C-alpha cells in the first residue's frame, strides 16, 4: 500500500511539474504574436494527448457507457469552445488549460477502468460544471 501511495505521488509530481513547465514555457516571449504561437503549439500537443486518452478509455467501454462518454465529450467540446472564445477570438492559453484539465480527468477514469474499478457515473459526469 505504501509503495502505491509513493508511486501515485511521483506521478502527480511529474504531472504538476510538466503542466507548470508548459504553462511557463510561453512566459519567456515578449510579443503577443510569439506568446500566441507558443500557446498554439502547446494546445495542439495537449489536444493530441487528449484524443489519445479519450480513445484509450473509449476502447475499454461497452454499449451505453461508451455512448454516454461520446455525448459527454461533445458537450465538453462545446463548453471548451464557448469558455475560450471572446468576441470571435480564441484564447489558445485557455484552450490549453481546459484541455489539460479534461485530459487528466479522463486519464483518471482510464486508470480506474484498467484496474477494474470503472465507474459509469464518473465517465458520463460533466466534471467541468463543478
């Protein structure tokens, strides 16, 4: 049990440091163009990771739960798009942050399912509405 806690702590530490590094990565740029370009790259990478985690989770699910995940993900995309758009402009820094949060939520569900503790209500939960 102690080794599991240590392993989970290390995973969390790596994730937090990766996210902080990624978010701080664009701070070194002085112009808004360069910062936007930087965040756009980070967003594209986070979007690819999100799609991979989503696909891996979806592959483990059956029937109704798989359909619920698809519907929840479509609702989340609408949330992300409306949350990160202002007056016709997309805030790619916001997109990156929201993508990372969703990826981690889905990654937690994937871990649960891989260990046989898949919780249907957590998979279809609109976690961003908290």
